[in-house]
C-alpha cells in the first residue's frame, strides 16, 4: 500500500458523519424518492433508452434544453432509423391524446449554428400537438442550460446531454466512427457524457421543474391527466432493457436560476457542490467540461494543504471550441491548475484528459462534456452545471444528487465511478476497483492501470512559471451573476445622490 493509501484508512465510516450533505431549502430544491435510478453513460446509450421510452408515452412529452435538433438520429447504428423529429410526429399522429412540448434557449440554435432551421416558418414542427417555444427570458449573456426530458411524469432524464447534433457517441470513442456525424454528414470528435434516468416521485419532480421553467418562459401548463393512481402504477413504462443502478433511494434536485428584476434567484447547485467538496475525507472524482471556478479551486486547495486531506482527481476537456472559450476558459483552466499544483505539498492532486489511439499512430482527445462529482463513495452529483462562474448564478441549471445511507448506495456510487474510469482507461471496472483497493489510493490505483494506448493523460502546465489568478476580464466574459446595466446605473446615481446630500449637510 502506498503512503497515499493511508487516506482511505483515515476516513470516517461512510455513514458516520454528523448530519448529511443534502439539506432541502438550503442546497436542494427537493428531496424525492426515486423508485429506480439508472446512470446512462454516453449519448448512444441515452438516445437508445430515450427512443424506447418516447414510444411508450401516453399523454405528455416535455423536453427542455440548451439546443434541440429534430434532424438528429437517436439510433444511427440501425439502418433506416428515423430522425427524432419524425419519431415525435409519428407518436402524436398515432395517439390523439399525446402532447409534445419543447422549450429551447432562444440563442441556442444561433450560438450552436446547428439548428437554425427551427426558426423557419415552413420548418419543423408542423403538427398542432407539437409545441416548440423559445426561452428568451434570461439576463444579458445568460442562457438556459438545463437538459431534461419528462415522459408522462413516469420517467425523466436529467444530465449533460442535449438532443442536438455533435452529442452522439458510443463508449468506444473511436477516432473515426462513420456513425458519428451531424445531420449534414459532418464528422466530429469523440465525446463523453452522461445522463440520469429516474422513475417514481423523482420523475414527477423533474417534470415539475420543467413546468416551472416553461411557466417562466411561456406560461403555465398542467401536469398530464393521469388521474387514477392505480392506473399510473399499473402502466410501467420503464424499459425492460435497463437495469437500475439504485432502487427506492432519495434523490435531491438542485437548481441554478439567476436573480430577476422581480424575483430572487436560486443557487442551490453551487451551494450543494461546495458543501459536498468541503465534506470530502478520502477522495474526490470529478468529470467536467470546464475547470474555471476559482471559488471551487479554493476549497480544493484547502484540502490539499491539509496533511490529512483527500485525494482529488479531475478529468476535464483539453479541447476548446471558439475564440472566447479558448482564450478565457482554456487559459483560466491552466492558471487554476497551476495554482492548485503550487498548493499541493503532499502530491494529492491530478488533472487529466482522456485520449484514444489513432489508427495511424498518435492520439485523439475525447471531449469530456459530462458534469459529475463523486465524493468519498457516499455522494454523487450529475447534471448540467459546469465548473465555471456562469453556472453558479447566471445560467439556468439543474442537477440531481444522491447521498448514500446504506452500503447498497455506497456500492452503486463506487461502481459508477469505477465504470467511468474503466471506460477512460480501457480496462474493466473490476480492474479499477482491484487496483484502488490494492494500492489504497485513488490516484495510485488509476496510475497502476493507466498503461494502455487508450487512457488518461496529465495536463502539461508549467507549474513554476505563469499566472495563477483569473484572466483580466473574466468577470465580464464568465460572470457569477447577471449584469443589469440599467439597475447598475440607477444604483450608482442613488449612491452619488446620497454622497452629495451628505456633503451638503
């Protein structure tokens, strides 16, 4: 066992902490029972299960997202597979009671450039029971970033995967996969992501959150008219092909909603994340598209400076798309890593990215788009929130979290972490579990099996030289809170007026 391995033995019992991390009303909106909860890794799996589930809808399908493209194919692995738009149209054609409602961030199709056709009068949809609306009720530069689907309030999906182009990939993440193309036939890089699938009251909770978002953007809608409780219970639409990872567990739903001129916002997601990280004792495993929150970095740094602190492993994207993303997110990521490396005297911090081998030699990076946090095998968070400033209070986000209260829960959380690491490392989950157990260390356990052509690579950041503070202008490009210029001007004028009165009298 390595010296770092003592971290595992030092930790308190998984269920021995005083109080829990999740607290409804403080860092969570609701805590609800999930009859079944499954973790769907990568969009190929999610889209396959979604395809099965959509076809079982009876009354209502609700979809909200950063973007939406009806021309994507949920099952490109099947010949003559219909597009998502065709599936939805065929479902409402076949069922006169079915209503489909889709809410898309108003700037999503423009920002992504993938689904501008949604704005055409002659485009999709044409069916009267498919309602497509655009959510423009956001502060300046804010976005709707939640990714959720609700089917009859019986099954819900929540995570990091939008129903749009450049999201589909399977767990092989081949550098050249002929199935991984946009509706226009354009190839794109491998992408790793995940989505949670829920049933029971937890699915109703996600449906309620979607309806709240719809009400804020469009107007109120009612829950589907499935009045008889025994009828709802009898009509089980959970696909037989999906074995749940957890059953009868509590799931917390946490939100991020910006402050408005006539309402207070919600910052439950960032509060939940901070509380979970502060509670870490053994190790933290994170998958993130961005690593640019210096507030989160400060919590991590305090752990690293503590000789009894946990190990931290973060798998993050090195790929950056767009000028601003490269300049701001990429450079702030490097500065943040440099700062944490300098504050890691006990060598308990790693930031890595995922690669697969190219056929002719060399490596292809996998874009990590997932937003996952696992703390001590007893806390799990999945959702849409990135580790950047805007996800803390500017964008609209949704996350779920599970806190273990039994050994079964702990094993499920550990199993998900090991499945994810196994995919990155091209080994079996059992090999990951065994290596971590044998070394007594998350970091050493990963390094011990990180010897394949497909694997995890360390970020090459010059620790000795370079800045460690956020790039000037970060508060403008990646703000924590909404910027309201009119309110700022009025507040400034009011403050000036008070100073003048004080000076006169």
